[in-house]
């Protein structure tokens, strides 16, 4: 199994960043029903105002090939388009467990 962990930082004022995060979270949480390789999806919006990252997602798939299937799936591409104009930074870790 592989954990795919991604954090995002968005551009804009806090209210805009929260709005973008909420829309993105809703789209991400719908993905397990649309992408067969996704075993689970967890998405969290940062609640700590002292931190600068806005959102984290944790997806679980069976193997590294499935990470690529997930990334290229049209439903995932559509979800990612929600944040495209607002994305300031992204960090990712994929590890086998």
C-alpha cells in the first residue's frame, strides 16, 4: 500500500483561501467513488492560524503505479483545476507502508 500525502498553500486573503480549500475538499472527497484505485481519501483544512499551509490530503492506493493512475484520472484533473489559479505551493510525499 502507498500513502500519498500532499499539502497545499493557496494565494490570497484568508477568506478566499478558505473558500478555495472548501471547494477543493468537496471535490477530493468525491474521488473515491469515481477512481477505482483509491482505497481511501482524507482531506483536512488547516485550523491553525499560526501555520501557512492551507490543506492536506492523504490518499491510499495499492502501489506506486496507482498513484499515477489517480493523478491522470479525469476526475482528479478536474478537481485540481479548482485550485490552479490559487495554488502558491505544493509538497508531496509518497511512501510504501
